[in-house]
């Protein structure tokens, strides 16, 4: 979830009662992954912003991520832009 030889910062939020989590890493990638006793299994992801150490905010089906210069809003609905 974080590239080797980089700052290993990432913010993680569990999705309900499941083994899935949404992760925003320092590289600005928003990742959905399964986490369990057998390890980390990335299910998908996309770059949503540039370098950030800020924890994302969640409201309904949206994620808000920010850098020092911008704030982005990403829909978690399938097929949404």
C-alpha cells in the first residue's frame, strides 16, 4: 500500500463489519483492500491527489482528500466519476 523506499504513511478506514478497508497513502492513492490473517490483498485503487499526510474525510458515499494546495472529492459509488 506504500511504495518501497518512500515514507510509509497511510490512513486506513474499515468498511463496516467486513475485512475491507479504504486506504489513502502518502502518494495520494486511494486503495480498497482486504486485510486478514493471510495478509494484504489489494482490490483496486486510483490516484486521487498528490503527496499528502492528511487523513481523508468521509461523508455518505464520498471521500475528501487534501494536499497543501487542493481538496478533492471522490465518489465511492460504482461507475461514478
